[in-house]
């Protein structure tokens, strides 16, 4: 009787476990095993498919099944296969299996990447970077790599006690919502050309000076611009930081003091980075986040960022794609430990309303708000006499302060010429 190789035995002992078979069987190089071992492992796939509750192909259960798969086995072949399946009952020592499974994983993922590149070269529309990232994310992890949740409850309670995080320029936001912290994802919604960028500039220039005291190091605010020229947003930041109009900016520029005044207002450094990402996919934005290590990220507007990630909801409709994009934005806040704000247009039914509702977020009545911890609405009036007035609503607020209403529904002052949204005088 031919001697069974140690590699053959090791493979059938490992892959008799469903979890190992499903993860690693594609990583076995062609021709690496003898024919009997190949037949046994191929049979594991059929056994697990037809026995969905089975976690292990034990010899007692698998041998009768294998014989039914191969009813015309010759006596000598049947004896070899029965013996090998019997020997599969033993387990592979952990110190041996760890290295072998790692090599199988490498081989399996190499095959998937090769297939991906062949499709790309053939002209198929595939997101190479995003797909490779997805493969890396689903790669098997060792026990040491399992990302257990933070259990430092004392530190979390200290954040609450010290009211730690980014505070807002608007008092109504601070009163009804705790400060922004890493992992928080929110949405600011408004009708077209009603002041989203102005409100963001007003708040971001106020938050910029808080970065060093909060983090003890320079972690910038990233502003992903996906609409008009980024230079226009930079100018709005200068106006908001200094609280002056365009004529005053020109005066400071001519005097040679503008840049330093701006940096001083941001806390002494260039804390806000405006980055043009027109036609750049979500995977590119993630690479920027990974490189710059921001404290806060703004997506303006996330709706028009080409989404090249996996569709967990399996959908192709606009609302389903947007839901996946917003979920990805939320995930990145946790993965890279920053807060994030996405801007959204509101549908036509929000025109002239002081306090639009969640269902008025454009193109997604439930998916987008479902991904957010908070949603702030910048309401406005169609009355020309109310041009300098806006209304702040928080129809969704998971960061609600104890003892306060969830939604402030507060009238505020809109000063578009200096890019400020300010507290009402009587507050």
C-alpha cells in the first residue's frame, strides 16, 4: 500500500473543518497533493453544501457519504481512501496549522487578485484598489489581531465629565448636543444656495483653534470639496476666521498681514485643508484620510462622490448607493478615529421651511439619515425680508445632552458677507 504523504494528511485534517475549507481550499496549488487527497478535499465541498449544519466532516459521517459519491471505487483505491479519511480524525497541532493556513490564505488571495487583474486588462469595469482593499479587510485574522472594543470605561466617562470634543460656534448646538468626538458622523442639510458652505466655514474656523488643546498635536480638518472651485471655499474660510468681508480681506492682503492673521485665528497653524476631489472615488478619499490623520472630515458633497466600495445592501438604486456611501463615511470615522460631517441638499418640498424634516434629505429618505448620529437642518425663508435669518433644527440627535430637548429649533443670524452664522442677540 502506498504511503500517504504528511502534506496530504495535514491538508485533509485541516480542511475537514468547514471554516477552514471555505477560507483556504482555493489556495492549494495545483498538483501539490496526491490524487486521493485531492478527491477527499473536493468531496468536502459537496459534503458541506449538502449538509449545511455540519461544521466538521468527521470520518464516521464523511466516509459513507464519500462512498456514495464514488460508487465504482476499486478495492485497492477504496482501502487507501478509507484509511486516509480515518486518519483525518486527528487534529493538526496549532503551531503547525498557523503557518500552513497563512500560506494557503496568501495563495488563495493571490489567485483572486490575478483574476481581478485579468478582468481589468480585458476591459471589465472593476475597482482594482477598492476590491483589493475589500479582500484585505476580509482576510482571516489571528487571535492577536481581533479588534476588541475599547473597554476603558474610565476614559470614556472622563470625556463626558470634561465635556471633551469639538464645540460649536452656535450656542444652540452646544446646548442640545454634546461635543463632536472621533466616531461621530453627522449630516448638514439645506436647500440649494441657502448657506451650507457659509455655516460650515463659520463652524470649522471656530473648531480649528480647538485641535491642539484637544489632541495635543496637529490633526487637521479635511474639507473634501466636490462642487465648485476649492479656492472659493478657502476665501470663505478666511472671511469666517477673521469675521470680515471681502473688502477687508483685500485691505489685510495689501498690508501683508492677511495670512498671519488667518493662521492666528486657526490656532497658530494651517489647520483646515481644502482638497478638491472632483470625480475622485471614495477609495481615494480614504487614502487621503489615512495619510493626513485628520481630527475632522467634511464631505461636500458626499452624494456626488463616485462610490467604488462593496454594496452590502446589494442595491443599484440611487438611494441604495447613497446609503452605502454614507455608511462607508461613518465606518471611516471609527477606522481612522475622527469625526465627520457630510453635506446634503434638501428636496424641493423643504423650500421656504424653517425646520425641514429628515424625509426631505435629497434622494434618500431613510438610508442617509440612518447612517448618521445626528442630522442638522439649516432652514430658510422665501421672504426677501428674512434673507439674513436662518433656523437650526436637529431632527435626529443621538448626541443629545441629558435634560435638554433633542431639537433646539433655534432662529440664528446669517451673515453671508463675512461667512458667519451667529447666535441671536437675545440668546
